[in-house]
């Protein structure tokens, strides 16, 4: 599980928890019932499992809860773009020693970069090189 920075500490978000986060990233605030309905067809989880995942995310500080009558409405604290950035950085660190060049080399060798990909990489290099 990847550790995600929140404030001055890091948290672990499990693969199952990411499903709940994904629902909340697309629409919030949501109640437990809303989350369960959004997960229908994706996951065959019982309501108790969804409640457990929500409680874990609350305890980790990844989501917040606001009272709404007899229920709670949940919102993401951890933003999707921050999670995605951490996933990218974790991939580079784990597989390519934190370096981008071996990643590009890997894709070039195994996936046959398309001409459009190569042109886009050249543009990026020129932009960063100040040319």
C-alpha cells in the first residue's frame, strides 16, 4: 500500500479504500447510502463493509464527516490530484530509482512509443530546456 502525505504525516490508503475515495472524488458530499449506491455494479460489498471502509478513511483523515440530521455526509480531504501525484512518484521510486529516463526507456523498449508520443516528449524537453 502506498503512503500518502497529508499535512506532516503519511497515510496508507488500501486498494479497497480507493474505491470509496473515487466515488467521493467524483461527487460529494455523499451519505453512506449514496456511496453504497454508487459502488453497486463495481463492488459486491455489503453495507457493513462500506461502513468499515468509511470509518478507516475517517480515522486516517482522508475524508471528513458533517452531520446531516440522523446521518453523516462525507467529503474527501485527500484530493485526487495529490493521490495521483503520489502514485506516480511511488511508481518512479519503486521501479525506476526515482528517475524518469529509465521509465521512458522502458516504454520505448516494450510498448513501442508512437510518433505522437515522441513528438510530445520532444516538446516537453524543449519547454523545460528553455529552447
